[in-house]
C-alpha cells in the first residue's frame, strides 16, 4: 500500500530518532520548533493549491530538513511517515 | 437519505476505531493532530470556493488519510460520517 | 414578518433539539463543533461578498447539515432561526 | 448633529432593550454573539473598502438584525447609536 | 512642529476627556472598544497602502467618531494627539 | 560599519530616553503601544515587499514618530538603532 | 554535505554567541525578539513563494542582522546553522 499525497504535500521518512518520550509527551526543552532530517518518499502533484500556483521542487530520494511540528505523522504497514506541505521543507541536503 | 457536500467538501467514513474515550474526552497524548484512514463516500462539486478555484482530486471509494480534528462528525441513519474540506485530505492510499 | 438575509447568508430552522442546557451553558462534551440538521427558510442573493464572487447553492426547503457554532440564533415571532453564511453549510440531505 | 458613516459603515438605532447590566458588565450567559433588532439611521457610501468593492444593500428606515458585539456604541445628544460594518448586518426584516 | 501622517493615517485631537486613570491603567469597565469624538488636525496622503488603494475621505477640521483603542497617542509640545488609520474613523459628525 | 535595510525597512535612532528599566523589563503602565520620536538613519529600497508595491516616503534625516514595540533594537559599534517597517512609522515631524 | 534552501529561505551562520542557557531555556529578559548578526552561507532560488514573487537580495558572504526567533536552528556535521526566510533578514552590514 502506497501514500499518494494531494496538492503540495510531500511524504517523508525520518532519518533520525525522535526526541519525544515514548508516551508522546513533548519535553519542555523541545517546545520550540525543531528541524528534522528525512528522506522524501512521495511528492504531490503541486499545481493550484489554495489559489496559488505551487511548483514541486523536491523529488523522491531527496534528503531534506523540515520543520517537524508542521507535519502529520502517519503509520502505514508498521512504518512511520510524516506528511508535510512542501513549504515546511526548509532545505535539501546535498 | 444521502449527504451531498457543498463546495470543496468531502464526506468520509472512518476505517479505524477512534481513539477518544467513550465520554468524548480527548486524552492528553491525543491532543496533537492525528491522521485517520477513511473511505470517501461523497465528493462536493469544487469550483469557486472562497474566491479560489478548487478541482476535486478524490473520487468515491478512495481510501484516504485525513487530519481528523479538521472535520465535522455527522451521524445519519445510525452511521457516522466525517465531512472535511478536500485540503484536509493529506494523501490517497493505493 | 420575514427575514431577508444579506450577501451569502442563509436563514435556517433547526430540525433537531439543541444539546445545550436550558441556562445556555455549553456542556464540556459539546465544546467541539457539532453538526446540526436544519431546513433552509431564506437564502441571500450571493454575488460579491467580501471581494469574492459567491453563487448560492441551496434553495428554500433544502434539508442541510451545518456547523452550529458558526451561526447566529434569531428569535422572531416566537420562532427560532439560525443565520449562517452559506459556507457554514456542510452538505444537503437528499 | 448627524452621523455620516465612512466606507461600508451603517448607523443603527436599537429597537430592543440591551441585555447588559447598567455598569456595562456583560453577563456570562451573554458572552456569545447575540442578534439585535435595529433601525438603519444612516448608511455609508460603500465603494472601495479595504481593497474590496462594497455595494450598500440597506437603506435608511430598514429594520435589520445585526451581530451586536461587532459594532461600536455611540451616544450623541443623549441618543444611543450603534455603528456597524454592513457585513455585520445579518438580515433585513420585512 | 507639525505632524505629517504617512499613508492612510489621520492625526486627531480629542474633544472629550479620557476615561483612563492618570497612571494609564485602563479600568475594567473600559476594556471594550469605546468611541471617541475628535477633531481632524492632519490627514495622510492615502494612495497605495499595504497593496490597497485608499482615498482619504476626511479633511482637517472634521469632527469625527473613532475607535479609541485602535490609535496611538502622541504628545507633542504639550498637546496630546491620536494617530489612527482612516478606517478606524467610524463616522463624521455634521 | 553601516546598516543597509532590506525591503521596506527603515533604520531609526531614538531621540528620547527609553521608558524600560535597565534590566529590560517592561513596566505594566508601558504595556500599551507607545509612540517614539526617532531620526531616520537608513532607508530600504522599497519595491515589491510581500507581494505588494511599497514606495518609500521617508528620507535620511527625517524626524519621525513610530510604534516602538513593532521594531527590533540593534546595537552596532555601541550605538542603539531600531529597525522598523516603514508602515510602523506613523508620522513625520516638521 | 551542504544545505540547499528552498524558496526564499536563507542559511545563516551566527557570528555572536547565543544568549540562551545551555539547556535551551530562554531567559525572561530574552523573551522579546532579539536581533542577531550572522553570515549568509546559502541562498534559496526565490521566485514564486506562496503566490508572491520574491527576488533574493542577499548573497553568500553577506553579514546580516536577522530576527532570531523567526528562524530554525539546524546542526549539520557539528556546525550550527539558522534557516530563515529572507524577509526575516532586517539589514545587511556593510
């Protein structure tokens, strides 16, 4: 089963361990937005999104830095993914 | 009786059990936005929505992942539906 | 006496009993947005509303589901109405 | 002395007694937006308001329902008026 | 020394005594937006303001009603002025 | 070393002593927006800023009144400057 | 490994020591937005960003003043970077 993101969304797979506790409680020192490294596993079609033309700039396989708390975590077949809007991707790692 | 959504709204039927308590209290660990799997049961016409042109990208029968707390729960003839805007659908499962 | 709504507003008459207490206090379990069934009793002209072109999609007599807390309750000649913007109507019941 | 409203503002004179206490304290049960009946006593010119073209749809003498807490109360020569934006008028009573 | 307001700003001189305490503390009963009478003493050029074309509709000498808490108080040569955006002027008194 | 502001930003040098304590704590009576007199020491190029065309209306040497809490304080070579957006300048003193 | 910023983002390397504690707790006196000196190490392509045309005005090597709390800290190969939107850069130091 695959995730096909809509609009300007991108499906990511994290490269680093999360810094939240097992119970899901976010620690005080982690309250600020934290960047995260991830790999792009699926890219939406872009186009007209909320009245604005969006061109997709990342491709599957890109290593990226993203704003973690902007995305939504999805668990599929036991694997955790994060779905973000492309604009929540800060930079590509090269 | 059927639900015919307006504008860019989509009617969904959940595929997974909710994680709220019976009394409707949301547990602390569930305060964050949680993705949900659902099946599309009705799709609005799209078109000009709030001054922006929206093209509907999902069809009846699609399995989708959506941002649960963005939608509205509706109970009709004993069945629970969720009405979301298309942009609250994160990805289609294939 | 009749209500003639302005712009993209729609006058509704509820089909179901409210779930608030008599004193008007909203119960904790009802804090979330709750859908409501209602009948359309008057429809505004639409047109240019807040700089956006709005086409009215509901007609008098339609049974609709709406986001209750978005509307304004009006009591006229002893009858309670709710005035909502068309975009607060989620779906038409058919 | 007369009030000549600017832009899309409308001057109203209430038809019903207020439900606030004399001291101006709003009672808990009145915290929600409450509709009010009023008579239109002056209408602004409309036109380009905040970058949007607004056509005035009410005329002096109209009985209207408005969202009370959106307006500003003005006392002039001992008479209380409410100045609202036209979009805070929900419906005309006919 | 004179105040030459920028953009769509208007310099006003109050006609009525303020209702704040000397120490500048706003009293609870005054927390809500309060209208104020003032005289226009300077008018900005209008034109393109924040991407929107604004035409100035008040002239020096106009008596106006404005939303007090929207403006900024300025003390110049011992005289107190209020600088508001034109859209915070509700009506002209005639 | 000089400050060359970007976009519609303006670098100011205050003409009046600040009303904050030495430790930087803002006193309760100063919580409201306070106007400040300052001299313009550098002006950004204007042009397209956040999708809107901005024409710079102040020049180096202008004495201006600005909304203090909208700006950012910068200390350079021992001198304190404030960088504001032009729209945070309320009026020019002449 | 290099950071290639998307859209109107800019990668910065701070020139001054941070004023946060080692544990990451922000001290009360530092709660307000604080400007920071940094060097530009990478510049995004600009172009259409969120429906607005953005022209990049800084180049690699520029010393800039930026609003610290607007950016995202990234640690890469043991070096700390800050990724900001160009509009969070207040001025270039010359």
